[in-house]
């Protein structure tokens, strides 16, 4: 099951319940953009005229249309990996292509979206809380902002299904309020409707000397589009598409209303007022602040749920070390990653402390997400080609959106010294970890030595019958990296046969294979030696919790039921009572050896691989073996690309000379 409803229903048809929860989960980020977009636009040119406001609103309308509606809603939502969206799900569809550099594109995009998830709660919550200054100027904003942000992150352990059911009805009211306030404000200057004419946008771009700064402010209206795509797996394409029609209308009405308020002369003596709060009747200001704060809480949720999905996919695609992933309910797909949650909370609080004002935060906002959008454009154009779309159309799509997003990126680069460096630094650190881990994992896997299991099956079977070897366990389980069930890592064979020989009744070699399909949960078994050696392959989707101990028990039960396994203990006294044998798990931990003789680049990657392991959890925790009997064996990973020099015995002549 998924976060909103059963997967087969949310992706197959539209339902009122699905639409309601979609509004609560998916559109929080983009739905709070009216809190700060027009404020940022006015800050670029406080001495604006009618053409400036009409041109800016026209830019907003057409940015929402081209960037959000066309690229993401009409196209990107179709680029799903069996219902899952986001840049890493898109990469999973393309990773078999011969272009090896694609993993760098995916890492850059995913890291930028994570950085956006760090700053979004700070911007939206601060913008909302600052409205209270209209009625109570002495209220300390920062402490209230910090308290609300901490509450947001504490809520995550509940799961987005619960949050969505609670927030969906509220966000419906929020969007309706945006539309009603906008329509009411438009009565003061109905001519603002002219902003639908794109000529005003072009005129502003070609006539205003601050057009780069204007674009940087306008871009904030679409920053939630990438999160919308990442949340595809939460509520489904059809529910998101239909909901967006309603959300977009309400957003545009509110932007038009703020523009009308600015054009009507209502701002006389109020140039410091956020236009969003300017269109709210004075008697309802406190209500507006409370509603905006609650909407900001939900806006943060859209990015956080997307961030959890990104890291879950990153772990299974070898972009990040293993993490503890929790599932807040029995429904499939509800993810909560404590390490990611608390890491983003720390980054968010640091943002508030560093910038302290929403105007300063807006300078840091938007730069990283333009990188994510550009990377998505690159991957989408390649995905379109794999779907049989003609090359000219793919090139046209690529050229248009790279040009559009390139303009936004250039405009946002003007914010670099004013705060853009902050999100780029955060995105750069995450991207560097992703790229290094992905590359080092690939190099690490390439140096493993695999041997056919059947070549050692005779020795292992003989060991089982050799009473001179102390019995190590009734069932000895090794986690194997081999994708071929007929082969196993030579270090595992060394552990069984040479390193303190381990006698057991049954030997299990379990390989975990992560697949692109998000909800896959299946296994296959190859009997290498009846009643002695079994090779098990477990296939997990990237949204399935790895509980190896539990699932191995299911496999064993199926084999016993089929008569292919006698699980009773090998000890006669226990066997008579029908007591099952014990299970012991052994995990081989390979550490790069300094004696290795390999290229400098490979040595660096292997050392970084060992250091980056500390960012994740142990294999015991990651594979759900916390309650099992587990032993960790550390072995050196020795890489020799050239034959080592052999030590020679001292010759007799040399010995006589020394005497």
C-alpha cells in the first residue's frame, strides 16, 4: 500500500480521498509561494510602476504554465518507475544506458533537492510568522520560528499517511482562501487581468535593467515543482494532475490579487508590508498569520517526504551508505529515516540562525533547485528518446528547457554572495558523497573474487560429517554479494574452510538484490547440495524494508513444507523432541588494505569508501538482523594489479661472507 491509498487505486483512477490527501502532501511547497514571491519581486524594484507589476505577474503565470504544468505535470509525471517519481527513480530507468556519466547528473540533481528541503521550512515558516509584526511588532519572531520548525520535524515519525489525512482538508481550505482573497483584492484594480498577456513579460525582460534579479524572484513561484515530481509515488499521477488544475487556478488568482493591491495605491505608507498580508483584511490578520504558519508546516512536509524517498532510493542505487529506514505504519511506502530527519533539522535551524530574516533567506533560496531542474531536464530528454520520441522533438525539449532554466540559473547566481553559496555548499557536500560512494562501490565490487560453490561443495559436505570439528551452528548463514547464485565470494569460502573451520548442518548463502520496482518482495532458492548447501536470492524493491532474518524464516518454512529441508536440530536429544536448529549469521566486512598495489585514484576511492561507511548504519541493522545471532568478520581487501616481488632465500655464498 502507499502513503495515500492502495497503489492500484491511486495510480489507476482519481478518487476524492486521493485528491484530498494529494493536496495535503504534494502541493504544500508550491502552495505557500504566494507568501514570499511578490514580496521578493517588489524588493527588486521598490519604486515599481504598473508595467513592472504586470510584467512580473505575467512572468509568474507563464513560469507556472511552462515549468510546472508542461514539464512536470504533463511530461515528468509520465516518467515514473512503476509509480515512483523523482530524479533517482528517473535515473533507475536510464542506468543501463552506456553513458556512465549519468550517475553524476542524478547525484547533482538529488543533492540539490535535498538542499532545497533544508531551506524550504526556514523560508516558509519565517515568512508566515513575520506577519504577526503587523499586529504585534514586539513579538520575537526567531524563537517562534525555531519552535515551529522543531515541531515539524518531530511530526515526521508519525508518517505521511497520517499527516496527509490531517492536512489534506486544511490545505483545501488554504487554497480556497488564496483564491477568495485574490478575487476580492482584484476588484480594486480589475485591469491586472492583463498580466495573462505574455507580451508584458517580454516587455519587462527587455526593458528592465534588473531583469536578472526579477527572474531570480519570479523563479521562487515554481520551486515546489521538483518536489511535486518526487512525491509522485505518494499519491499517483492522475490525482496530482487533477489536483494541480485546482491549485494552479487558486495560486494565479492570489498573485493577481496581490498585484491589484500593489497597483491600486493601497500600499501608500505600507511599502514594508508583505503583499500577501496586504490583501488580508486588517481584522483577519492574526487569522491569516495562523493559517499561513500551518500551511508552512505542510509545505515543509512535501520536501521532507520527498527527501526520505530520495535517500531510500539513494541507498538502494548505491549512492549512499546504508541507513536505518522505518515504516510508521503497516502500509507500504510510508518512509521515515531518522538520520535524514535530524540532519535536515540541523541544517534548517542553522539557516534560521544565519539569516534571521525571510528576505535574507530568499537570497539563498532557489539557486540549488535550479540545478536540480536542469539535471532533471537532461535525464528527461534521454528518457523521451528511450520511449521512441523522435530526436528532433527531444532536442527541442532539451534546448527550450535548458535555455529557460539556464536563464533562471544565471539570475539566481546573482544571489550567490547574498546567501546562494549556502545552499550550493550544502548541495555540493551531499553530491560529493553520492558521487564518491557510487563510484567507490562500483570499484569495490569489481575487485571481489568469486568462486563456484559446487567446487567447494564436496569439502563442505565432508566437514558436516566430521565430528572432529566442533559444531559451529545448526544453520550457518552468510550474506553474499554475488549476483550469481552458483558463485560465492572467496572470502566466505575461506571463512568456512580455512579460518577456524565451521561445521554446520546447513549452509545458507543469501544474496540481497535491490530492484527498480518499488514494492517487489520475492525470493528464489538453488539447492547446491541437498540438505546441506542452499543459495537464496532475495529481491527487494527500493521501498521495502530489508528484514533478512524474517524473510529467511519464510523461505525455510516454504522449503520444510515442500519436503526439501529437515530443519530439526542435529543434536539427537533435541531432534527427538522436534526442536529446530539454531541460526547464526556471519557478515564479512572488507577493509581496504594499505598493502594493495593499485592506481592512486582507486586507492583514494577505497579509502573514502571505508570512511564514508560511518555515515550509515551497520549491515546488522540495515538487514534487520538486530535480534539475531550475528558475527562480524573483518578481512582485508587486497588489490594487486601487478605481481608482487618475491622474497628470496639468502645464498650460501652470501652467508659465508657475512661470517
